[in-house]
């Protein structure tokens, strides 16, 4: 998966991580992060405010870094690794709840 364009922002925690990758020449496990996928078209139940979601670890491959006084661009690729952890996400609370064996059986 490619993320391009991506503009660095002072208030972004992920921009800070990308900056560390370029500054310290990080690679391998140092560039692996958990990514959350939330499927807002798939609400779990009626009016629950919770949506089908999963978390998966991925390695970030920073493609370039540069720009001018207006903005720094840092496009990158995401390479997913390992298995997904399925669950639900509530945007109001910003909480991910992993599936249990019981909830997994109900969703099939």
C-alpha cells in the first residue's frame, strides 16, 4: 500500500516517527508499527457506534523526504506482515476491542 502524497505536520505523532526513520536511518523491526483498519460501512449491531476493524503490524518504507519552506513531503509504502487481530472500533472512545472466541463465533 502506498501513501503518496504525505505532508509532514508538527502536530502529527506519525510524522515524528517518519522523521526518526530518516534522521537515524532506521530499518528492520525499528520501522514496524501497528496499523488500524476501521470499516465504517460495517457497523456492528444497530446504532452501537462500533465498527468492524482489525489491527495489523506493518513495516514502513520511506520513499523520499524533502520539500521547501511550505511543506516537507514524505511518501511511504506500508508492507503488512503477520496476522490481523480482528475486533471492533468505537470512534467516540477511540477504543479497539479485540474479538474473543465467543464474539468470533457469533460473527460467522
